[in-house]
C-alpha cells in the first residue's frame, strides 16, 4: 500500500510541477494576467492556481503589482 501511495504522490507532484511551469510560460507569453484567466486557461480552480502562483512568487519568478493580476519578474530562469 505504501508504494501505491508513494507513486500517487510522485505523479501528483510531477503534474503540479508541470502545471507550475506552464503557468509561468503562459504569464511570460501574455504579459499581465489575472488569477481567474489562469484558472480558466488551465481548467482548474482559482485556489489551485493560487497555490501555483504562491510557488512562483516564493521563488521570485512572478509578482502581483495589482491584486489578482500577475506578471513575471526579471529573475533569470533556467528551465529543465
């Protein structure tokens, strides 16, 4: 049972990281976007997108100059 749970967490984490990268590139391509726009684009909830944005913000990759609007920062990114 433990290996099944571990496999689920690996898949879930991988899926989240893939989405976070996609969110970053979407913001980079579009400029400033809203949380609602991101949720619609990625067919997920506002809360899920907010968690993704928190990861990006914590790492200095996005900022929110206006409540509910997001843009990328000037921080250099190396993507693998």
